[in-house]
C-alpha cells in the first residue's frame, strides 16, 4: 500500500511524532557515550516497549484461530522493530468485549483492543484519536462508510478492522426442484416460501430473531422496508411507521403463515440457522460471507441476491464492522501508530480478509480483491459495501439498545405479539439510553 519505512511518505498527521523521536535521538547523540550507557538499552533491555493487544477470534477451530494470524504478523513486525514487542491476547467473541471492559475498569487498559464497539470508551476520553496515530492518507484509505461509522463529532476514534455485508442466500437445489427464481420483492419472497413449504422444506425462510444476533436480522428487514434504527436527522426512529409496517408484514405474512420453520424466530439463533442451511434444510436466509464456506463444505449449492424489499431489491444492505481502538493510558502513541501502519498495510488487510472471508476495510485492498479471480465469490458483498448502512455504533447508547433489541424483538412477531408495542418500548429504551 505505502512504504511506511520512509519518513517522507508519512503524512502531516504523524510529523509531530516523528519530530519528537528525532529530537530524542539528537539529545542522546549530544550527550555521547555516558547517555548511551545510562539508557540501559544495550544491557537489560529496559528501553524496549511492549504493546499489549487484545483481539477477537474470528476462527471456528484451533486450525484457523486468529491467534495464528497475529502470531505470523507479529513475528514479521518484531523482526523489523527490535525495540518493540507486541503481546497479543486472543479471546472468543463471547468474551473479548467483556475482557477489555474488565481490564479498563481495573486500570489495566491494553494499548490496543480489536473489539466490537468503541463509542463508550471514546466518550470517556480513554482513546487516542486516529489523528494521534496514523496519517491523513492512511485514514482516507478506509472505506468511506466504515470510516464514517468510526467517527464521533468528526473525530476518528474507531478504526475499522473487519467488515461484512448481508445478502439473501438461497438453496439452488431446492429452488430448482420447486421451479422458483430468486425473489426481488417481499411478495415474491412469501410466494417462494409457500412453494418451498409445499415441497416439504423445513425452513422455507429462516428468521433468526433469537438473542445471538437479532439486532442484525432486524436491521436488514427494517432497511428493506425503507426504515431503520435511525431517522433522517440521526436520532432513533425505531417505532417509525415504516418499521411498524415491516414488522407487521413479517408477523402476518411469514411467521403467521408458518413459513419460518419449526423453531419460533425468537428462539432461533444465527448459528443454528446457518447450520440448518448447510444441512440443506433452509430455502432462504440472510447471510454474510462466512456462510459461503460453511455451506460449500457441506456440498450445498447456493446463490446470493440483494435482500428483497417491499417494492424491489433493497438499495441499502446492512453493513457490519469491528473496530481497532487504542487506549491512551500507557502512552506509546508513536509505537502504536507504527504498528497500526503495518497492520493496515494492503498485504496484511488482504491476508486477514481472505483467511476469514471478510471484506477489506481499506480502499486499496478492496480494489485488489475486486479484481482478483481468487476472490470472485466475495464480489457481491464488496459491491454491496459502498451503499451499505451500519448500525449506529457511534452512539454510546447503541450497546444497551442493541441488547434490548436482541431480548425483545422476537416477541413482536410471535403469536399474540404486537409489533407496534414492542417497537414503541424499544424507542423509549433508546431515548432513555441517549
């Protein structure tokens, strides 16, 4: 991507850091041998800086654990930076956000954390701005939607690390057997689901509104109905007319007609829905890139199309991003910045994205991937990224709102449930959290 080893190639945002380092070197030279001996750099290694990174595990087994990715990357980095060590701890997604929260509460914040949210830490003044770490040119390389989602009041606190979008997956074999074509509208989706049900398909449309990731499935449906969590002025609009219409359609035209399978949507989690698709038991469901590998490993022939909308294909897919953050507690801004330059090099962004079937977060890597035949399967997701919409991760309230959606939204489409009432309760929760 860029040659970060040359100071002349580092943008203005980093020059103040470079000047501080140059000044330090000059001072040591002026003091001569006494200063060199007194620094202990030649003996006990006390000048060495250790950066602690807490990262999430994107693998599904020990064979492809993110530990292997970071070990390889760190080994290469340390070989070129003798004065810096990178200590990486990798935790499952079930534990990583909690672990970082505990470390911060104990006054032991890591230097960097690659996690699912950033806004709460930024709001408390705990994070470096990207301007303190990486250059303007490097920040400009972030995919626009992802970079924007990492900003609060125009300042970049969350640096996108991994991304994905959602498409409608369908089982080609089941569709061919039923004489179906992929749906473009809600009406067509319901008709296809009716036909699949008549053919004995277990889950004509799998609707995972269980607590694992209900907020994502919900957002994709809200977008397809012309709504979303946020209104046109950036405030919560969860109980908008568009959202109520969408949830009523789901309740009456899919769930109420028995087209979502034997498990109630409020009890169906994403992982279980993906497993059922890989077993050939699902006709359609929303999925992200990792489902391709899961389904292909089981021999399922699948296709992918944009999410159907009320009147045609949805214009805005849901986008998802995870974040790299840097805590100010320990200092080390220069060393953290140098390491992040390396992490976000095109080579490393591509290696991570390809290992875990995720989308690159930089324009340079996205351009390379879009033109590479080896990445052809990811192109539909890459094409959807520029018009994707992310959850309101820049709001400190989003964590509690997301948790409330996970807990309550499934009941909105259950027998006897009231979409209007549930959405109104979630709106009040959001307003109180704000």
